[in-house]
C-alpha cells in the first residue's frame, strides 16, 4: 500500500511518491509527468481525461472542460456532451486518472493521498477538493498549501542551513507567494498571499485580445472554437517567446477564411502583460509586509509554476528586487515534488523523521459583532489573524446587547474587510442564554483552525448551552446517500479503454492541426484522420500498428510546421513553393 502526493493543478496535474530517499514523479501512460487537467466526453458518451481532452479543447469546445479548478467550491455547471458536471466532479475524474497512473506505476494499491491546494483556497474550495477525492475513491487526510509544498521541496533540495526565501508560484490560473524561513531541518512558512484568479491563462487572453485589436476582430463575436484557437495560438507564441527571447514571432491564424497575422516581440509582450504583472507585485508586497521581514533580509526569490518560465516575467521580478530570481529547474514539477516529500514525512520515511514544517493561516477568521443594539452594520471581530501559525486556536467572549436577549447568534466570516458583510460567510451558530440584563450573559467562542485548513467553532454560553460546528459549505456537505448517488453517476460513465486512447490522441491531434493549419497542410491533416479511421475500422491490428507509426511521423512533421510558421521568419503561406 502506497502513500502518494498529488498536485491537482488548474492546468496540469501530477502525482508523486517518496521512495529511495527522495520524492519522485510518476509517469502517465504517455510517459509524461504532467497530465492536463482537462475532461472531455466523446461521441459515444465515454469520458476522457488528460492529453486527449486537451487536444479536443479546440475542436470540441462544447464537449470539453478545462480550468475548472478556478470554479471549485461553487455550483457552476459544466455541460459536456449533454451531461452536466460540477467542478468537484470534474476534479474527481482527474484524481481518478492520477490514482490509476500511480497504481500502474507502483504496482500496488493506494493507501492514502496528500493533495496540494492553493493557499488562498477558502473553506468551500478545500471541502470541494476533499469531496472530489472522496468521489475518486482516494483516502485523503492531509491537504497541503501549494506554496508550502514548493518551499518545502526547494529548501530540502537546496541543502542550505539557513535561508529566507520568497517563493513565487505562477501557474495557469493561480498565483501564490510565500515567505519562508528555513533553519536546519525546520521549514517555517511565515506569510502567504495569493490571487486564485491570476495566471498564464490571463496572459493568453491578453495576447488574444491584442491580436483582435490589431486585426479588427471582436473577441465577443468570435465563435467558442475560434476563441479557443486564438488562445492556443497566443499560448504558443508566449511559450515560444520565452524560449527564444531575442527573436520576435508572428502570430498567424486563419479566421473566417482569412489569414491574419500580428508580430509579437518581447517588448510588446511585456507591455501587454504590464497590468497582470502589477497585480503580481501587489500580492508580493502583501506577503512581504505580512511576514514582517525586510526585503533586504530575503536571501533568494525562487520561481516555480509554468508561467514563471516567461522571460519577461523573470526580467520584471529582477527589476523589482534588483537581483536575479532563481528559476527552479523544472518549475512545473516543484509543487508535486514537495507534496511527494510531504507524503514521505507523513509516512515517516527514513531520513525525513526530523523535518518540521509549520504553515500559516492564509486569511483572517472571525465573527460578526455589533457595538450596540442600534448597530445595523456589524463589523468583523477577528479571532484568528491572517498569517497565524497553524494549528491556531483562540477563545473570545461575546456579551448580550439587549435586555432579556434569549440567544447569542454567531455569524462566522473569513476575510480582511472591516464590515462583516463584505467578507465570506462560512456558517452560523446560535447558543441560548438565560433572560437577564444586557451585557450580563455571554458566550465563549473558540476558533480552532488545523493544519489542513479545517475550521472548528465551539460556543459555550454562560447558561451552559454548548454548540459545536465544523465549517463546511452546506451545499458541499453532502450526506452519505448523496455521495453514493454521485459516485454511481460517475462510475456509470464509460471509460475509454487504454489501447484506444493512443489512437484517439493521434486523431485528436490531427483534428486540432486541421483546425490550425490551412491549405495543403490542412488537407494532409484530413488525410491522416481518414487513414487512421480506416485502419481502426479494418480491425486488423497489424495494419493499425503500421499505419499508426507512419501517421505519427507525419503528424510530427505537421506539428513542427505549425510551430515554425509563427517563428522569426516572416510568415509565408507555403515556404516550399518559394524555393
Ligand atoms: P497550474 O499550476 O495552474 O496547473 P502550471 O504550473 O502547470 O499550472 O503552469 C501552466 C501555465 O504555464 C500555462 O498557463 C502555460 O501557458 C504556462 N507555461 C508553460 N510553459 C511556459 C513557458 N515556457 N513560458 C511561459 N509560460 C509557460
Ligand atoms: Mg500549480
């Protein structure tokens, strides 16, 4: 029985394990560590998770979902091929796929999983993550904050005795910043701040919108398929620019039968990203301020997450800190390796027993309180301050405001705003008190926030009435029966079988290339789709194997072409004809 670590990302998810003295990533059936967090429903109603679904985002936008993690904890419905899914159900399908990857790679069953979540995930979002794990049949006791996992791995791998780090995790949909104190075998998260609606996706959108401005297109008027196509083009240009920073590129795309192209260079990209970077700076400033540590005392700025590979981003941070940040070796792997390490610590692996990690509460927690009976707009009486070390526990007493008041009602909030109503309402609790003069009777309220980010509130009145509540989103706090029903529904979804998946990926890639390319190359992509379909229908495994290899090579050539035609050289519709 194995203990695994899971980085359930907005864009990509990874699974890791601690063995042979270090955390290791486990490869999926494609030999890759990153499984795209995408879910698709195929024509026959079967569900596909990962690379195939990612390919189908452009060609089948109505049957494919991505970035659903940004909706965790809400009731937003995703309609995929006529079936509706909630964000935690889609996440459950991703988790189930990762569990399968782990089982196959390890050859054993999974005993328990540690899952990372963005530090800024509130209570609802954490509960939704646990529910997703439950629906995927994964026992999860521990959630770890993503920046804490990244910091844990970095400090462990750096072998340095004493460090103060600022860890910036810039992913596809979220930004997390943490200030970490490392001393011998202790890793102390001093402060965390984040924005769970800011990431590489926003850069893609900004580039796509720039493309529209420059070519006279109107983004809202584009069809979903065209929007996805433009976003994919923007992402490709962005990644290309970060790899070959000194060369500009040309974004070219065929929309409504017309090829439109826009040049993009580092300077333009930086101008496009400026509003996004400004928001990144705000989060960094908040984390550093909360930590109480002066900027000059920070020994290193460590960058993790896919988007931190963007060279204009690294340059921006270099100017901000007047020193070059350290880009992790594989910035997209750091969190998952940290979660693997955490799994190792949890199973008390040799060499890890004495690592101590402390984490902090990312937001303030309190109750709504009034100053007197006339007070119509209650303020937030904070019991647990943001950045308190976990586990945190505090008790405070609240008194009656009116004569003969029979109940003390406690509305529990999370957030940093002065007025309670401006914060997030987590739950309510009420205790009864004996009739008396105002201010004579009271309730002692205790908040206990544990390392997994679960809040427990207890209230005991002077009249002896005692109530306890564990804060869970009422709508996510499902009964056993509801969970069983959801499980039945997910289990009834046919899975595509593995050998099929390989061909499906080829087909989906060809379909995407068909959508992206034009003229002769588009026909070549169509040819590949036809050949593969025929080989599949022929039912001959030998023919299929032969065709598969040939078509794969052909697809790779086309892919190389698709990558190249946005690069450096001026965009020429058909280069060979010019030679
Ligand atoms: P998440 O944690 O949200 O799952 P990742 O850490 O895997 O995300 O990062 C995904 C994001 O990184 C995407 O927005 C992707 O476009 C971006 N990305 C990946 N490679 C690069 C690169 N070389 N340059 C810039 N951005 C990149
Ligand atoms: Mg991530």
